[in-house]
C-alpha cells in the first residue's frame, strides 16, 4: 500500500524493496515513515535521514 502518490518501487529483492518518493517531506510523511518502525530505513537524502534519526533519538530520551 503506497504511503504517497509519488511512490515508485525502484529495486526489490526477496526480503526488501527500495522506494522513491517525489515530495516535500512534512509532518504526516514522517509519521508514515515512523509507523513502519524498525522495518524501514531512510537511505537518502541525508537531511531526511538525519531528521528521522533526531526524531528517534528524542523518542528514546522519553523512555530513558
């Protein structure tokens, strides 16, 4: 089920897939990504990867 209308599968293997999106990331997009928890990794752009990393760090701090 696509999380955005621009979603395009660019590579796939037995246990994983790589998707591409054409969008300006916003709060709801980050929510969609975080909903997938440990099953998802943002590969690029680096600044989106860094933002997700910061969100996860803040979440961890809340449970420490």
